[in-house]
C-alpha cells in the first residue's frame, strides 16, 4: 500500500481507535470503501478516522461494531476519544476481559470494579464529581461501565477470577454505613462462588508486595496472556508474552504471600462486626 500512514496507538485515544479500526477491517479482508458501504459512510470518512485526521463519532463506532461483529469494542474506544472518564487503554482492556477464561487482579485502595456493588460504584463516582475531577455525565459512564463489566462475566462457562485485594481496600469505607456493609457482604458472596478465589494482601507484607499499582492479568481462550496496569494518567495493555510472563510470576508470588481465602474472609467478617 502506498502512502499508508502508520499510527502509534499509544499516542492518543483517537490514534488507538484508528489503529484498532484498521486492524479489525483488515482482519475481515475489507477495503476502506467496503467498510464505508457497510456502515453508510464514505471511504474518505473511514480513511480520515483510520489515519487520525478525524475523530470518530459514537454513531460511526456503533455501526462499525455492528458490521464487524465486535460487540462494543469500538464504541468503548470512542467514548474514551470523546473525553470520557475512562483511562486511555481501559476500554480495549474491557473488551478482552469479557472474553477471558481466567482473570487475575490486584487492587489497592478501592474495591475492583468487578466486585463493586452499584451503591459503591456510585459513591466513588459522586466523590469524583464533587472534587470537580469529572462531570456528572462522566460519572454515569463510569457506573455504566462497572455494570457492563460484571454482566460480561455471566456466561455459560464463567471465567476463573482470582482477586487479591490490598488490605487498604477493605479498610477504606466508601458510601454510607449501609452501603459499605453491603459492599463487604458482596466480597463474601464473591468468595463463595465456585469459580473465584479472594485473598487479602495484609499491610504486614511490607516491601514483599511485588506491585505498587493496580494490575490485571488475563488468560484468553487460546491460552495467550495479556496484562493491564494503570497509572494516574493512563492504562497500558500488554500482549507480548515475554513481558507478561514475569508479571504472572510476580502475581503468583503475591498470592503466596497473601492471606489464604479463609483468613481473608474472617478478616472481612471482623470488619463488618467492627471488631478489627
């Protein structure tokens, strides 16, 4: 192809969208004009979006998802382009999470989205609004995303979910007392599921804790691995096995140092009773 513009998906959310759209289109064996006919847009429009000369609209992303059979992958990416409250890289991760057979997660400070109650998610988002960090619309987007992530886990064959929570997650009450108690109860319910493991990484672990940022590791249906990590500014999705395997090893070390599930459940019960 002459004059093909290669995009760096890490450069911006719109570049990530264009690069992702191009890969999905080419996987179908379609030209830009063929995708344009399927979506009701012009080939010039598709080209402009793919080369980051024009930001995608939500309507275009939804149509492209429909004809490409990609669920809501492009819609989620589009929402991040349009200034949503989701970190760059996170919408693409969510699409992968919904197909994963195994999900390993580590969180610091807050209950992870997959385990949040609606009231907890809303309290977190409302706090961001009150601080002026996000708009009301962006808060609604965050809560909506939490609900959608949890819904994707309800499948004929549920994924294995291994969750390690830093002790700070269960010591930081969010919402009113009733909402916080419901959230702790949700953790206990999660621990009872046949496809889950819940562990607490205690403060006493100290420097032995291998991670200082939230982390997720996915095993996909073809047994390939990917990881996702967040900083305050962005999320990074890593698919290269040589980089993911050391993270997986460190995660296993984290599990070995953390409290067993029975002890973790006992700690959460003590928190609910106010005896810890």
